[in-house]
């Protein structure tokens, strides 16, 4: 009996050994396809064994961030597509077996409605092929899957804080690598820089190469740095040990430096806005009402000073001051003025097809270089992108979602008496502000997987978690 019992206990190890031997024998014959087999077997086991919770949310988010490392070396498209499918299956599994709370029903309805509409728009007559539609769908809609993860995965404040601490920790190497690219570029760095779709004009500012880290562009990296700066600020604010506070303070400095080395002016503005929103929203309501006028007056004074000294800033030898000068001189900035043509074109086209629109991918950045669209616009605005691709119905769904999210988070901050929960929501609201600032002059949602992390935090901000 003891031998039988021991044999039963060892069955998983024997089975694993046999699978390993079979796969090992198959690799020489199947070559690169063996990766797919291993991934499929691993995926099936994970789907059966894993459930959507705080730990799996961290694993999935980390994998989505780090899969970009494979981009210059091959296998990226297969593995990233597999990860996207895995996230979708985990969400469906959760909803089927655990159901949906009534408190989350509205948010899930709005996001699901938008995703269905975005899927149907793949078959718009303006979309030249299924491949173009699928790529457009990934650029526009896949990030919203992480919104489900944020809404469904977390039970209490402790889980959320642990998740943010882990994500911040795994993000530091990516930011440090981006800073290194800014300081000096090696042949290895060029593998990432040249694998991006952006042209040389987009990839430089003042003749200096913009850092991208492992992401698809400098705007991705700049926004990523701004997000991690805000999460680090929250973690430092809520840390109890002095050593932890010092570590998160260092994380703030690193993240801000990463944002700066992207040389994306919009993200510098978004960083300032995100930090200010967090610092204000974490306060008591009475203090907020006193502080807001002071902040408004101070900002007015700073902006007035910058505008009055625009010319000096533009010709400064300091890179940061020059960037501030170009922001103040926005009416004459060629990079900004080039965006207005896209806005005008999109609005003009939407007069002709306000409901049908032009299909998922018709406003996808760089897709016009790969596919032959009859109508395509580089929107340089998140809301115009949604309008161009999904029409006024899609824009209505997203507008309702964003207004609802804003109201819900403001309400939670004002009404909650738990300081830790209040600060989590303030952190999520600040990240949302970073997204909105970027969305004014960029498509933003296409910064996947950075946009996915933002939507995950937006999901956390409106979910019902225990204090």
C-alpha cells in the first residue's frame, strides 16, 4: 500500500518528465513551431489551474510589459498574441464561473459594448483586409481587456498596494534601460530603436534621440515613466518604514528621469498634472477647497512668466528649458501644427459617415504605411481616433465610461473615511489624468501595453474593494 501511495503522489512528476521527453524529441523536427506547442500546453494548464486575482493580474501585467524585450529578436508577435488571448480567456473564465457583481455591471456593459462595436468595425468596407482589421483592433481595443482585470481581480486595499509595489519594482529596470539609451546608444539599443515604426523626425528632438526603452516609441516610454512616478509617490506616501520611503523616493526620481529622457513634452505636462492631482486629492475636502485657488493662482503666475520669456527659453542651452519654451510657443510649433491637419480631416470625413464611420484601424498610427486604406487619418487625439473608427456610437460609449469613472472616483475620494483607500483612488485618478492629457494631442490608447496598465488602474479606481 505504501508503494502504491508513493506512486500516486509521484504521478505528476512522472507525467511532467514524459511530456518533457516527448517535447525534447519533437523540437529537432518541428523547429520554431515547437515554441507554439510548448506555449499551447502551458497555456491550457495555466487556464485550468489559474484564476483571475491580484497575483495573476501582476503576472499578466509584467509579462505584457516585458514581452517587448523580444521585439527585435523574433517570436514577439506570436507570444504577445498568445498573451492577449490568454488574458481574454482568463476574463471569460472568471465571468462564466464567478459571475458579475451588480456594482460592476455598468462599467462592464459600457466596455463590452465598445469592444463589440470595435470588433464589428473590423468589417467596415474601408478596412482593406482582415489583417488590417485585426491589427487595428489590437491597437484600439485590446488595452480595454485590462480594465476588466482591474475591476475583477482585487478584493481589498492590501492587495492593491501589494500589486502597485510589485509593478513599480519590476518597472524600474525598464526605466533605467531607457535612461541609459538617452545617455549613450549602443548597437544593442539600435535593435529596439530601429524596430519601431516611427520615423527619424518623430524619434528625435533638438537633434537628440528620444529614449524608448523596450517600448514601441518614446511616447509609450514617457507616459510609462509618468505613471510609475505617480505610483511611487503613492507608495512613498503610504510606506511605514523609513527604508521603504527612501526606496520609493528613489523610484520617483528614476521615473521622472525616465519621463524626461523620452523628450516628449506632452508627458512632462502630464507628469506635472498627475503629481499635482495626487497631492491635492489625497487631502481632506476642506483643505482641497482652500488649496485649489492657491494652486490656480500659482499656475497662472508660472504660465504667465513662461509666456513672457518664451524667446529666451527657446534659445536656451538647457534642454528642459527649450522644451518648456516650445510648449509656450505652441502656436508656432511645427510638430503641433502638423496635428491640426489630421483633426480637420477626421472631422470633415465624419460628416459623411457619422454612424458607420471608417472602421477599426482607419485612424491607426503608422497602419497607412502597411495597408491600403481608402480613408485613413493619423488622428493625434484619442477621442477623434475613437470617432473616426467607431463613429458617434463608439464615442458616446467611451464618453459615458470616462465621465462615469471620473464621477465615481471623485465621489469615492470625497466620501471615503479610510485614508488608505482614498489614496489608492487618488493614485488611480492621477494616472487617468496622465492618460487624458496625452489623449489631447495623441492617440494614447495605442501605447499598448502602457495604455493597458492605465486602464487596469482605472478599473481598480472604480471597483468596490474592501477598506
